[in-house]
């Protein structure tokens, strides 16, 4: 009996919470269009109660029959799905499907599976931009000699390869170049191998040869190019980059090809704003201005900004490789630049520039061996990319091989219904490739029955029946448009209560007029009270630092924050991905030693405790994995530690071990050095590094450094000597203190003596035994008489 009562009570609580919690957000919607914009709500044209908008789980629960429910269903239609192919079969296809028609309701998530496969023999366009200021003369000559080798190396990867060449100096005006007529003609002279090299007139950017398969012509053009001169150290490379990217016809970029720009220099770059030094204030407009293969508007537009270069490179599917001459300060500047430009890498040229081929090849492999998926969705549409590949990274995968099919999922969720059209074109594409999935998304925000008006008699001939409710004409209101201004107070006020047992009219936040709630106005015009029973508002949601929904979402009925794309949490305070928990050089969330919670790492309480922003700091071990490797290093190399021989053989197979006499001092940041002390107070050292992504190598010193037994005689003599020394020091201190004290007292005595008014041999209290008196009337003459 008790069990039955408990079950009944539980069901009652669940039902009550369902009525007052789950459905509250639905029943407050008084039109079909507003109702279906809530993901879990459906509209009932002929409800069995007074409530038209109900929760989808209540269909058929004596509230509404299924045939009267308005619940727009999602639809997906695949319009184009070509199979994977490579350029040998014509047009390459590396992503599928290609076109999709999709219908979703606001707030409804849909998981779209798609695939990517790297095509064999995919076309490559490589355009080499070189700084041809005077200091780059040596590197120009080396590049010309390496042209054939560079082309042949790339053709080993793909026989569909084209090569082009351009150069830059700077804007032709003070203070960038000298405007003295003679200097404009011959800005510099170089002595090269006993010969005098005359510099050509300065220029901003020249396209010497457009992309071509004739690599011999490339070498010829590099040989024929001549250096020039300028005044300041930074160069006008950004002007050249911008024109090389946006001038597709002049450069010859192919639509379906990988686009690489190799940018070579030994100097810094001018940025947006530097043009003001020459009176150039018009911002760069990212348009093409090439005539006769030369940039014509260098004095009309300022230098591009870093963000402009990043934007146009991404928009035009360009990968940039910065090949920088080995100058530490300049290399560091371009490293920072590369971090700000997507799909860019940096390499350092040696003195002879002979490593340019390996540099291009290595960076090309980095590009093609990984894929990053991006989308052009706006803030109204949330798109998340996930993958099940073996080497994941943010929005993509690494270590991909030709022909390998990689499975992705795009989770699409409309967040808003916009005024006007709710049709959106979304593209999901591999970055730096001109292939994409085109999604024609229609957000279902309106009910079909809204446009179908009928039965004006049911609306007191003062309105039209739409979706089962009356849409009243101006001046009329009420459930059946039965009220006007003159009869507004005659209706039953029970229609303004959420339930029959509720004593509050319009939730205590409004007044009843003709059976409909008119909600109060707030003093703050941005704060609204709304809903059929004035039971909703847009200001009662959670706040962070006083900001409603962290200013990253909107406050909906029921005190629920509807977060913008990219955010989640009760107050939209948390990013909805783990990107903030992934170290830039590591694809593991929280370094594999923690979980990501609200954009912050919470490190696991493991035997070896990790800490730090990415759980990558280990206070108890140097080099982070020192304590983890300790036991295996001890048992494999020194036959000691907690593992016996059998346990060592079973547990210590996850790395390669090597014993050496002495560890080398490695400057490689990937090599970690560990120095530990064992239970016998012996010190041992080892280094570890990852040879490949999964292969760990450990190098151990063969001998431990142990302390010998203590020397008792030395200890005894040391203690005795220490006691004697301490005694002598104390005696010296005592003597010093007493001497100082005596001198102070003597000085005080001398001071007081000097202040006395009598001689020091006189006693002011002493009186002689006899007294002598003189008679003033007595004279010697009187005595003789």
C-alpha cells in the first residue's frame, strides 16, 4: 500500500511539474507562428481545452487529436551526390554530397553526415613572390638555379603543376624610396664578383610570369629579374600579396587547384597606416589594379592590413608559405604574422637558399595531409563540425592519406527566425579548396494555416479564423472578437487566469480586458512582460557580472537563456566547444589529463597530478612525464624500482629505451630532460622525445650518481671545531660589548666633571679648625704708639 502511494505521489509530482514547467513555455504562445518557433511546442487548431499551444509529448493526451496538430516536420533532400574521383577521370571530387535541400524548425538540431577524400594527382598552382630589394640579390640567383629542381620535385607529387613568379620593392614615393631623379633611375649599385650590378628603377609589384607549366621559362624570368633599392627597412610585400591573391586572371589561378604562394624576403613589412607617411590615406579596397603586369595604384591606396590579407587569402583558397632569410628578429615577426593568417606556414631559408625546395615540399605536405572544415554560417545558424578520424584536430583531421575516406558530421541548428526570408544558403567546405557542400536551408517559422482565413461568423464577423483562433480586425479583441472599446470589461475574468485555482489575474502582472490579459509596462523600455497570461518576461534570466545571459543570448519565457551560436550554459557563459581547452600545438583536450568544463580545463585527480590552463604542468616531475616513466626506466636500466622483472616486461613496452654514458645537452624543445632521486638517495637522469606522433624514445644514463658512506672522524672534528669557533665568536662579542659600555660610561663621567664650578681638589663641605678675623679699625701705626 505504501509503495502504491509512493508511486502515485511520484506520478503526481511528475505530472504537476510537466503541467507547470514543461508546458508553461508552450501555453504562453497565443499564435501558431509564435508557437512553432519553440522546438518542443506544437499548435492545435481544435484543442480539447483552452490551450492551443502544447508540448509535443502531449499530442493525444486528451488535449488535441493528431489530425488537428500543426507540427512542421524537417525535410532533407539530397540534390547532388557525385562519387569521389580524381583528375585522371576529369573533374576531381573530394567531398560528398555536394548539394542538399534542408528544412528545419528554429532550435531544431540536425546531424548531417558527409565525407572527405583527398584526390590523387590534384592540380597545384605555386606562385613565388620575391623581395627584390638589393639585399636579396644572392637569393634571387639561387632561386633561378633551383627553378628546374623545384618544378621536378613538385611534379613527383602531381603532374598537374604550374609555377609563376612575381617580385616587389615598395611604394615609389618618399619616405619609402628616394625621389631624386637619378636615384629613381638607378637607386643603387652593387659590386658582385668583381662586377658592378646596376639596380633597376623601384616599383611596387610586378608579375614577371603568370602560372605556367613551362618551368624553364620560370627560371629564365628569375634570371632576368633585376634588384632595385629603397630607403627604409620594411618593404611593400603586403601590396604584392594582395594583388597576387585578388588578380586571378593576371596570375592565372585555376578554380580547381591547390593555390600556394611562397613569399620570400629578408625584411619586415609595411602595414595599414604606414601609407600616411607618403600622404596616402585611402584604405586598401582589396581589388585588382594590374596593368601590363604591374600594380598601378600603389600611390592611391594604403597598404593592406593583416586582417585583409587573412580574409582575401581564405576567401580565395590561398595557402601562404613565408620563406624568410635567417635573421632572428625578422623570423620572429613573420612567425607572429603566420599565427594571424589562416592556412599559412613559415620556414627559414639558409644562406644559399638551397633549402627552399624542402621548405616548399614540407609545407605542401602539411597542407595536403590535413583538412580543416569551415562554414559560412551567420550568427543565426549554428554549425558544429565533428569527426571520428584517428588524428582529430579542431574542425578537422591530420595525417590523411590519398584515397582515405574521412567521415564528418555537421550539426546544424537554426537559432533565430529573421524578418523577411528565412531561407539561408550555407556552404561547408575544406579550407583552401574550391569544393563545398551547398545547403539550401529553410527555417520553418510560419504555419501554413496562417495564410488561410475562414469562418468570419465564428469571430463575431469582426475578424478571420486562422489556425483555429480569431485574428480580430482593428478595434476588436477577445477570444471571438466579441469585444470592442465599449464592451471591454464585460467578459469573464476567469479567462485571464492560468488555472481555475489560481487567484491571480494575469499572473499579477497585468489586467484583464475582454477576457484577455493586458500586461503591465516596465519603467525600463527594454524590459517586457508578455505571454497569454503575462506569465513571461525577458529580464528574469540568469546574469553573469550583471549582464543578462552574459550578453550572448536572449531571455525567453520561463527565465531560459537562448544562447547565440557558439555559447551554452544557463547564462550563456560557456563556449559550446572545447577549443579553449586545446593547446595550440596539441590536439588533445586538456592534454589528455582533464575534462573541459565551460571552456576551462578541470584536471583529473590522478596519481601524477597535472595542473595549468591545459593540464600540461606537472609540479612533481620535470619534463611532464618524468614520474610516469620513472618505474620503467629504473627496472629496465638499473634493475631496481617497484617493478620486478616480470612486471617490467609486461608494463614497459610503450617506449624505446637506450642507455648512454652521458646525456647530451639538447636545445630541442621536444626533448625533455628528467633528473630524479631513488629510494637509496641516488640520482639518475634520462631524456625522452616523440620520434613520431606515437613513438616515444627514452635515453638513460647508464650509471646512477650515489653518495658514499659518511666520514665519522670528519663529522666529529667538524662538530668540535664548530663548538670552539662558536665559543671564540661569543667571547669576542662579549669583549666588544663590555669595551663599548666602559667607554660610554667614562665619557659620561668626563662630561659631568667639566660642568663643575670648583676645583677637583676642593671639598665644598670642609671647614678649617681655626678662624681668622680682621679688625677694620686696626692699623700698624696704632701699634707703634
